[in-house]
C-alpha cells in the first residue's frame, strides 16, 4: 500500500499520515494500546489535536527494530542450560 503522494509545489514525495485505528490494524495491536505507547513515547507518533497520527514508514522501521532486538535476546542453542 503506497501512501505517498507528490507535493504539487516542491515535487517531492510526501507520505500521508494515518490514524491510530489504521496503524494499529496494520501492525496487529489494539488501537488503544498503540495510543498508550505513543503517549509514553514508545512508538513514533504525532498528536494533532486529540488524534494520534502515524507515518507508516516510521512505524515499520520501529517495528523492524523491535523484531531485531527481540531476536538478539534469544539465547543460542549452545548457551542454553540443559535440565
């Protein structure tokens, strides 16, 4: 899903923002969870008025970082203790 459009004045691509319900659906969490995370600065977001807005490319980059950090925490088979 390409959410970018070209700015009429500059010609540069501009990525549209999506609301918390759309962003939450795409990453598989409840929108209230995503809003709480945004409020605590845990995910990249922008609050416009009463609404949380997200740039999908930044959310995707954040999610990639989360997946990598979780993968790095898993002990390798050679480091696991056997019972």
